[in-house]
């Protein structure tokens, strides 16, 4: 458990989401930020009508590095039971539905993809995201491009 204060400003972390705790793994050079949506009710992702929590599912997203550590956001994402639309998982403000990456991480990867040297290719939807290039390495590759 580490100080959560610096992580309260994570982009996209808006009401009702709050930082529950932060785990820093010095040996593994990994930061896990656990966020929580509170008790609800939450807006139905289809119609916006407030609806009660039905259940929740664990999810995690690769975020931009912090302190050069790979950084993950983890959450139990609630599903609501809307009277009109049935059981739906609520949207999280920091990532697109179904993505394993935060919107900021995807934006960086997409911005840099066209700038990588030939032969170095990657996908922002790689199945093996644990070995995904650290964002800092992507930036180094970008900065060593001729003309940069
Ligand atoms: Zn609805």
C-alpha cells in the first residue's frame, strides 16, 4: 500500500470512480492502481438511466508508465440491471469498451506506430500485453528516429 494521492489525478478517473489503493512492486517494476466505483446506482450504458448494481467483473487496463514502472489500472466493473436494457456492464471513463488499454496508452501507441523503424511492429491489441513494450521504450525508439 502506497500513497494514493498522486494517482487521484489519473486522467479519466471521474465520479463515481476513486482510487482504492496503489501497490508498487519495486522488484517487478510494476504499479497496480486499484479503483472503485462505490455502491451505485450507476447509469445504464445504453440509456443513462440510473440503475442498481447487478454484479461486477474484474478488469484491468495497461496504462502509461509511471516512474518508468509498467502501470496497470484494476477495477471490479459493475454491471447494472436496467429495466429497459437488461444487465449491462457500465462504461469506464478511462478506456473504450472491450479495450485492455487506457485511452491515453492507446493514443500514445497509435501516435508512435507510424514512427517506428521498419521491422519493429507492434499492435495495441497484442494478446501478450504483459510483455508489451514499455511506453518509455516506445518513446526512446521514437526519439532516435532520424529527424527527431
Ligand atoms: Zn437502459
